[in-house]
C-alpha cells in the first residue's frame, strides 16, 4: 500500500525468473489496485442489500441519526428522514418499549460495557409494528465520555411471531392436558401394532391404578389389561372398522385395574391413516362406565325377578329368587332373609346364601327386645356394622364381613322381616347398590307378605 493510503491491493500475480541452472534470481509481480472509493462502494452495496439496517446514533435524547444505510426503506423510511433530524430514532420505538430500552442502555453505559443488545418494537412509516433486534457498539471519547452508538437493526418479526405462536400452542396444549387430566376420560394414543403399544396416555390413567410410565415404557401392553372374555370382540371391532375405512368407532369392554378389579369402559376412537390410507395410530378416549353398566344390570335383574316372582306362590322359592338375584350385583357376596314370627315375637332367619354354619347359628333369630330386632322394626335401612350387638359382633368379625345392608320389609305399615346383605370386599355399600336393594325390598314384600298371610290362615 502506498504511504498515502489511497490504494488497496486486491489481486497479486507473481512470476519467478530462473537462471540457467534453475535457480530463482528474480520475480516479476503484477498488482491489481483498488481505490478506497471503490471499496466503500462495495461495502455500501453489501450493507444495503442485507437485512440489517446500519445506524450511527448520537448520544443525545431520542438518539438522532448521523448515518443510516439505504436499506432503511424496508421500514418505509428514507435516509433523509433520519439524517435531516425530521424523525428521531426514539420516536419510532413503541412507547411500551421505549423506557425499557433507555434503562437498559443506561445500565450498560454505567457498567462501562462496550456493546448493547436488545429486542423491541418499532413503527414503520405506515404505522405497522415490527419487532427488531438491535446490536450496538458504544463509542467513547478519549476521556471516556459516550459519544455515539454504532448499531445494526435487524427485523425479527417473523421469529417473534413464530415464538408467540409456539407459546400459545404450548399454553393450549397445557390447558388441554389439564382439562383431560381432570376429566373422566383417559386419553390414549396407540400404535397399530401387535398388543397395541402406547405412544401417549394422559396422567389421569392413575384412576385405573396405573402410571403413565407403565404403558409408555412398554412394560404393560394395553391389550394385556383388556378382559380375556372381551379381547376377541374388541380386536374384531377394530379390524372391521379399519377394513371398512371408517374414521371413528366406539366400543364397550371390561379392563382390569392394577389391583385386579374389573371395570367397564367405553372407548371412543379416531383412526389415523397415512397418505396411502393405511391405519397407523388410534386416538382414543376411555371412560369408566362401570356405574352405568351396573345400573343397567340392576334394572335387568329387577325386571327378570318380577317376571319370576309372578309365576310362583312358594315362599322358599320366592326367598331363593330374591337372594340369587341380589347376589348378582358386584360387591354383594352374602345374604340372609329374616321373617317375623308373631307367635314367638322374634325375627327368624329363613333363607341364606354364602354364610358359614357357625355364623348362621349365631344370628339365626333376633328376639323382639334385641338390639338388631329393635333397629329393624324401626323400619329404616341400616348400612353400618354398629347394627350388631356385642353378642354377635365377634361372629361378624370371624365371618370377615366388612360392610352390611339391612333393609326392613314394610308391608302396609307393618315390618314383616328384612333383607340382610353383606360384602367381604367393600368397605361400605355404594349408593347405587343401596338404592337397588331398597327398590327390591319394596318389590318383593308384595309377594312375600301375602304368601305368609295365606300360610298363617291355612
């Protein structure tokens, strides 16, 4: 480079000169020189065609611009708008962001930093809002006073919008997850493979006693929790809907909970297919419908019992029908029936199911003045083990009874006996079963009492 500094080397071509014995004795060089003005023009062209706008701001209020690159037109402004002072850079910063930018810059200056990086919103000349990233270098005089800020301002609106869209999407997903996890429906995503491996399951699968990891890890295939008597029909339904190109189907079946209980569930499933139409996944909502199925079962039992009772006048047959019908209900596993003996003034055990001889001997009769008889004769259902007196409570414990239902039989205002049922599995009798037993008592007393009256008359 010449001392004047007016030229810059761009390309140098060197050709060696050899002696007769092959040694290099000299070289001829050709240098292509480029003027500073040409170099500045190249730099200006590069800058003006880049997405980043170059600014040189004075360290004054609202940062008047001493230089701005021509590509500021991407925001609708001209270079003259800023260089003339007609528009100050601080005036185009969104008022909700301006204070933050000022405070952040002041803090960087106070700490003696040499650069500044921040994102904020600006207004274009037509009033649109754009997000920008500013990277600035803080220029100081020899005595340390801040004089200028050299900045690159880059439009990052698209990235910010994508980030906002992603944030909203994540918030929506979180909201949906919260709704699902607090709903009655457990959400599943199964692969269309052997044993129906699970890709996703909502956290409320704990209502079935399982953890999310039990399924997603492959430790427990979903197919393995479907009741063995239902698995065939479930797979058949699934394959039929796939073959028929259906997008949606629902099916009811039983599953086994982690602790071995059986639940009825309803599955509503959407079939996902690839571009070729092949079923790849199943999106399903699984809802516990055990109570509904039990209610349907109870209605059917009551209907069938009514039909059978209308065909007989044999008292023992009637009593056996009542016991057998009620013990079809899940949770009830033992039962006895008492009828009132007017002559001996006591309640006698006249029919039983699933009780030990020792227990039946202890509770075979309740004298009218006993605690048990007095409670029955009040006429209100009892669902507490406190029903039993001190003389019988030990027998109840030995029998392993955990919950009881004592339903008085009221015929035209008079107590004629009681239906007594027990559970060795339930801690208390559910409301649905209580309602069922009380309904059964109202139904069967109209068959039992007339037969008893007829027998007394005979």
